[in-house]
C-alpha cells in the first residue's frame, strides 16, 4: 500500500473528519465567547466597579522612553485585564464543553444490567451447606 493511499485512508476515517469539524466549530465558538466576554460581560462589570476598562488594566514595570537615536521604546507592562478576560473565556468554554459532554453521555449511557444469574454449582453448594447446617451433630 503506497503512502498516498495510506494517507487517504487515514484522512477519510470518520474520527479524523469529526475531529476536523470539531476544531473548526471550536475555533468559531471561541471567537463568539471572546466577543461575549470582551464586549458584553466585562463592560458592565467595569462600570460597576468604577468605570475600569479591563482590557487596558495593566501593571507598568517600566515606562515608555525614547532612546538616544530618537526611537520610542515601548513600556514594559503586565496585562492583568487581558489575563482576566482570558480566564473568564476559559471558564465559559469549559462549562459549555461540560454541558455538551454531559448531554452526549446521557445518550450513550447503557441501561443497568440485570444481576447475573447465580451459577448452578454455587446453588448446589449452598443447598449442601444448608442441609449440613440442619443436621444435628451426634453427641459423644
């Protein structure tokens, strides 16, 4: 089997195609969640705590300067607000995936199996045991 035919067989498997579709839909869903967090959730929260724009919330480690050649050197900052937005996006995505997996598992759940029948030899041994218990032992 040639390399191209092996690759074609691999690429056309249902699981590979499903994975590709999942990645594309996941990327699109990620953009939706990003827009939801950045444009819908965070502005009201920022307004409630004093008009803070979280996307611009930073800790400046070094101010922007101009070097000897006259070129601007950008400031060194830690983007706390962007990190907070990313954490909220992650929580929303994780919860959405949890709900999808939970729904899928509900459909794939196997019905409870009936208890297995007791083997015949075990039943016979139990009968023998019970009969032996019923006999009285001879007195010496």
